[in-house]
């Protein structure tokens, strides 16, 4: 009988913390863990993502995703590209990049790309199998949402109607495509002040005036997880509270 992992995931760089505590089977795949994280956090599953476990990275190929996201991530991992940014002072918005050099860096990275040992179809217990073990989950390489995940407990069984299952959490996930942490805080400020000129466009027309940065709907989250909880090829019957 497979064991159950109790995980706690927190979004880095935001205070107060946005976090969730949830259960997942040890024999789930990394793709299933990704789907679970998307559901418990409240993300829209629109972007590239990556698991970072020690020096091992697991991510999807570019098919079905925006290839520019993956290219951007790979560029920022290149010392040559960082040096180029510093030399052109692009960070201050005073210059443009040499596209030929950028493409040369990307081609070189592609040539040196190693064959992945672990894939999204791999079982998570191959790499995640110890209590207190920690790893990272990155979502949306543009906004770069970094999540910190810890294995709180490894259980023989759990009092839950289905697995995966969310036990608790606090605060709403940032709005998808809001522009990373600085823009997240700016969005909060705009929402609190209807006199801001950006209010109509960014709140009333885009975010929605009912969006609550402090609210986490546990029941709604478990409804979504219930959709993912296939047991013996069927969805287990469950009625939310």
C-alpha cells in the first residue's frame, strides 16, 4: 500500500505568507504533483513550470507552452547573458540586446543540453521520500513565482475522503499574469484606492472588484482536487460541506 505525503507549500517573497497544506500519494507522478499544486494554490496552469530537487530539475518540454518563457529562463541561467545585460545596462532600460548574440547563447545551450534522467512521468517517491525534505517549485518563468515545499509527514493512511486533498491554507494566490511580486503589491495598493487612475483598468475591468487578497476557499479548492482524485479509474463520490 502506498504511503501518503503531507506537504506544505509556501509562495516565496510575499508577506504575510500564502501557503497550503495538502496530501498526495507517494506514487503520484511529477505531472500529478504539478496538477495538485496548481489546484491548491489557485493558479491557472497557463505557464511553464519546474521542480528543483537538490541539483535535479524536472520540467515539461515546450510543446503546448509559450517557448519564450523557457528561453527567458535559460538566458538568465547563462553567465554570458548576465554579462551582456551588465554591459548594455539593459536593467536600467537604457539599451537593447544584440539579438544575434542572444540566439547564439540559446543555440549553444541547446547543443549542450543533457538528456533528462527524471521526467514528469517519473514517480515522486524516487526523489521525494524523507520527512523534512525540502524542494522548490517554480511557476511562470516570466513572473517567476517560486514556491518552497517541505515534506511535513509521511503517513501510512489519512482521514481524507480522497487523495490529493487540501487540509488548510491562508490567503489568496496572486492573480495570474499580474507581473510578479512588485506588481502584486502595487495591485493591492490600487485596489484599496478607487481614486487611483489605474483602478478602472486594472481592478474594475481586469482583476474584478470582488477579488479578495486575504481569502482562501478551502472547499472550492477541494472541489477542484476531487476532479483530479481518480480512484480505481473512477471519481470517488464526495459531497463538499
